[in-house]
């Protein structure tokens, strides 16, 4: 009974947030949503003030959870509506989806190749990789709010809010994953925190750019959605899954956490969309 009441209260709060956002400009909606994602990253980075380490099993599980959230978001919030919209606009839907996904993955690989040369320093690699993969997350949120503002049938403000919440939730362990290793290497608490929270500052910028691009160029929306899905899937496959599964003794709990993350994001999208 308590669980049902909590769930009901949560949906009421979410409905109130959606109605408030409906009164705002879509660019401001995207900015607020991505600032939330940054704030949660900062909260994760603030763990450095309480501990220099985090239980490896907990860290792996939270990264697995984040991977599940991003996979679900890639399909329900990006690919599925992108394919539906491509069909509505008379495009070859499967070609738009395939081209967008592959282009998103290739661009992320190229960015990693040029921005992460050598991959020698593990901590530097982790900081840069997390900062880099926040770009498609911000774009995804911005594109979702832009699509909802455009009044397209395949999108709603609720689904955009669900995507923003999912991205924000999985940003918590990312902030910790940046700040704690820096602290262990001898950085001060404040410096470690500042770098940890700064890893998500690209999200608000990417979010506003994504929303603005969709509002100006509506015809590219299906491709933009599928492109962002491909970029997010690349991050999951290239960074989150290998990092979370690096310690094989934790593989079972990580796998279950990934499924939980997938289920949470799917539920948010269906309930709010």
C-alpha cells in the first residue's frame, strides 16, 4: 500500500512538473532539463567530500544501471519515435534509422580517436570519456523537447521529461566515477569535485543546440533522433558495459542492475509518455 501511494505521489509531482514546463519556451525547457542532469552529476561528484573510495560492487552496479537506462532511452525515447516520424514524413524509415544509428556511432568513434589518443592514463581517459559521452545525452534531451514543442504526434512533453529523468538518474554514478579516482590520486577534495561536476557541463549546451536544431529544421528530426540513439548506444557498448564488467566477480549483480535500469527507463517513458 505504501509503495502504491509513493508511486501515485510521484506521478502527481511529475504531472505538475510537466504542466509547469508546458508554459515555457522549448529552449528553456531543454536548458532546465539538462541543468538537472548536471546537478545530479554534481551530487555524485560530491561523494568525494565523504569518502575517497566507493565499494567496487556498488560502482559497477550503478554503471550497469546507467547502461540499462541508456539502452531503454535509445529505443523508446529516440529510435521508436524516430522511425514512426520518418514513416509519417514519407521517408524510408528503415534507411533513416540505420543511417542515423551508424552515423552516430561512427562520429563518437572518431571523436574518441582524436580526443583520446594513446589511452595511456586511465584516469584522464575516464574523465574525458565521460565528458565526451555527455554530449549525446544532452543532445537527446534537447531533441526530445524540441520534437515535443513542434507538436509532432510521435512525441509528447511527458516522454521528453521521462528521458530527462532517466539521463539525470544515471548521471549520479558518473560524477562519482570522475571525482573519486582523482581524489585517490592525491587531488584535493574541492578540485576533484569541480572536475567531476564539470564533466556534465557540456549537457546544457548540447541540449539547447539539439532543441534549437529541431525547431529550425523539422525535416531532419527523424535522422537526428536515430543519430543520437546511435551515439548513446556507442557509449554504452564502448564505455559503460566494459567498465562495469571489468571485475568479473560482480558480473551477476551488474547484469541485474542493468536490467533494473532498463526497466526503470522503460516504465518512465510509458508512464509519462
